[in-house]
C-alpha cells in the first residue's frame, strides 16, 4: 500500500514540479518583464529549488564520449557486451586513428568493475570508469531497476548475483582484473572463491574497495541497523510490491524511495545546508556552484528498486550471520572457501572517514584469503577520504587511482614492479 501511496503522491506532484520549473524561468529569463521586478532573483531561485525537490529523477547516463590516452583524446562508445534480466554487462570501447595510441590501447589490461546493487545506479561510478579508461579496457555491471523486470523473469537471490558475476568473468576471460566497490566485495569474493574451488581460472587481480567483508569490525550506523533488526522486521517493514504501472508489477522489492529516505536520514543537516547553499548560489548568480549541486543530486536522487530476495539474503548472510567470515556460507550447496584462491593478487582499499563500511571491514579479506602469498597481498588506507571519496572525486583521481593502476600493471608485467601499496600494512594486519 505504501508504494501505491508514493506513486499517487508522485503523480500529483509532477505537474506542480513542471509548473515551478516554468515559473522559475519566467522570473529569470532576460526577455521576461517579470525578471526585472523586485526580488525576481529570489523568487526564481525558490521556484527552481521547489522544482528540484519535487521532480522525479530518472536514471542518469554515463555520458563518457572521450578520454585522454597518453595525452591524446580518443573516442569512447558504450556497448552492451551481455544482457541478463537483472543486469547488463557494459563495455566502454575506445577508438582512435592514431597508430601509436591504438597499439598502446591493445596492450592495456582488462578491468571488470562490479557496481553495487544497493540503491543507486551504476552511473554513481562514472568517475571511476572515466579514470580507468585512461589505462584500461573497461567493463561494468549495470544492474536493472527491479520494478522494470517482469515477474516471469523469476526471483533474484544473492546466489544469482554471484552466478552473474561468474558468468561475466568467464565471458571476459581469465585476463580480467576485477574491481568491486562497496557491497559487491562480498559476493565477488564468494564468486572467485567458488571458481577457485572448482578448478577454474580466476582473475589476475581483485581490488576490493570499502566493502563489508567483516561487518563486525568498527560497525557503522548502516551495520547496526542491519544487525539490530530481525530478518522478519525487514521483510515486513521495507518490502513492498511494485504497482501496476511498471513492467515488474507485483514483484516484491525494496523500493528506491525508501532507500533514498534512509540515505537522507543519515545526514539530514548536510542535505538541508546543501539545498540552502544552492538557493544562495542561484540568487548570487554562481552558475558553476549551482551546476555542481545539480550534477550531484541528479545522481544521488536517482535510485532503483532492489529485488526483495537479494536484499533479504544480503541482510541475513552478510550482516546477521556473518557467514563469509564464519566459514558457513553455502552457495547452491557449495561451501565458500576464500582460502582456495591461490593465483589472484589482492588489493583492499579503505577510506579513513568511511561511515558506511567501517575501518577494518574490507581489510578482513586478507585474513580469509590465506592461499594467496603474502607477496601478492596489499592494503591501502586513503587518508581523509569518506566512502565516496575512495572511488569518486579528487582523492580517487589523485591518490587511489594511481595505486589501483600500478597494482594492476605490476601483475600484467612479466617482471613484477615494486609494490604499489605499502606491503608492510598488509603483512601487519
């Protein structure tokens, strides 16, 4: 019923949002007589803010059309390498007519970025992809909004997520380097562990960034909610059926609007201050700051529905049973054994100020992957970075990406180079 009520509210607000947008332009367009009335700038700014607070936010686009490779701009084309009911495997194909650049790109390592299925779209990793494209062939998982998946596609469990990741790895080939950001660190580690246990070729490297490998360490507010509420509480309080106006009508989901409410509730003062600053920027005519605000919230406010089965499985397996670290996790009856991974190099990354995945949660992967030699295990702490800072923004581009690039490159070389991250940290875990 709550989902239907939300949809009704959204439908009622939609014309008012468009009216606010049109009215804002009426008070800001230089040819409009209303733009020259007293307080016109404040009226326009207020109406624009009202529009943004009440509008519907659709899935953004990656909009990566070019990237600099060795100082030369090359074209980038987004392609669908594989399509499944709940996910598309996207490839960002680079093109150039420069022979030297083309030859260099052919030798670049291949990277699979496993994006989170945890509320936001894969476009949240746009900055991650853009940086990686300078030195890598890049694939990314683009998870589908569950409300757009018809019921006849069946349910989607955590085990299915793992099966998808394995299928994508096999499709790309054993030369792939896997990067998992946030939530996927757990199922990605499980996927690679099962492949190793079954004697399959595993990725050359796996980079795990800000994920809840062991959610018991330095628990955050997100962890505490998952650990302190029962499985039945989640099933009866956050799971709803998709309304009839979507292709996935009747599917049980954790709605995106509820997830968004939770995101905002974690830092309400910060969001209130941000919106007020946006209003002041519009009044002052600070177009650059206003545009930065729009870009951030166009991404932040665009959320997707998660399949109920997947969400509930994740809550129980990762945050309540701690099945991975306890050695009790079975996927389709097979025990997950990270210690069976032998040849894949491991890099874990944590942000000093991460308030979603606490300190030590991602680093815990080293204690599980005992089959990987110490010389192939590395850890990097990003000083001053929060959760988003380890994969987006200035710290990602200037601090984290060089570490990731060098780590991957070192394993591609016949003669390994010096360790990109401080080996002492990994050994002292």
